[in-house]
C-alpha cells in the first residue's frame, strides 16, 4: 500500500518570500505520478503541479516548482514570491501509473499543510 | 472550459435519512471518482467508475452506493445517514488515455451536514 506523509501541519511565510513544503511517500511501485493540490478557503481542489516519476527533471509551473528525489521518496514544493492568494491547504498526492490497457487508479492524499501568507 | 458540476452545493439532512449527490463530469470524460473529506481531514477515496462500470473501491461504507449512468454522470446514494457522514464530498473526472495517466479534475464539492 502507498502512503503519503506531510510532516508540516502548518506553515507561514511573508508575502514575496519563498517557502518549501515537504512531502515524503512510501511505495513499492516504480512508475507513478506525484501531485500537489491546493485547497483555498473556498474548498475547491486545484491542481498546482504534477511530476511523473520516470522524469528526472523537476516540474515547474510559474512560481511553483518541485524537488523530486526518487531514491529518497521525497517530493517537496517550493513557492517563490509568495502571494496572499497562495494562502490555502496544500495536499501532496500519489497515483500509480496505469498498466497499458488498464484503467488508472485513484489519488492517495497526504494530511495536508496549511500555508498562511502574511502581508 | 466546462468543469465538473456537482449538485447540490449544500445539503442538510437528519440522522437516518437518505441523500443523493450528483456529479456531471467534464464532457467526454469517461471516469468518475468520489472522495469524502471530513472536517480538517484529507480527501478519502470512496469509489470510481470507468465506462459505467465500477473500476476501484476504497473506504466506502456499505450504507453508500454509487453508479455511473449512460450519459456518464454519477450519483452517490447515502442511506441511514449518521452524524459522522457530515463532510465535503468531491467528485472528480478524467479521460482515460492509452498508456498514460490523465489528471483528475475536481468539482467544487457538495457539503453534507447531518443533524
């Protein structure tokens, strides 16, 4: 079974500064995907960034980037130039890569990190 | 672009009543997932459907059932409601792609309150 661990229940950062959210996972799978989802107070679940495990290059999306360490099973999220709108709960999630011809499985979430961006 | 539509947005029921939550996936998406998120908790996978057939099952109570219809919309039926069923229920959809995973697109959720 796969597990996702986020060891930081809450974090805060000053506006315009950089913050890193930690995530570790445990799996015996070799092919999988990792995700960061953002859930603002509106409760909508928004995909921030996605990483495919077979890709060595770290994914980036504008101010968001990841540090993916496959051997260490670590997948941290860096938010640069933090903005007030980044205030949200951030969930790290895991999904097995589907077998050819099979259907994909579900997302397994960590417990989340509540990020507060302060003006 | 069209998103995943869930209805209703809010629902209040009493204990032992029945509730039905509906999910309309993004057009052409053939897979639907249901998640339950309790207060202050991470989303927990309940059940998923691909091409109208159940594809995976998680921690869904026996009091709950779900199905995906011919138009790909899905309904989650919850009976004998308990106080602990109060939660935000998310539906997500995706389009099956050969040889690769496709991202899940989440709806805005249905907040169920059981009193």
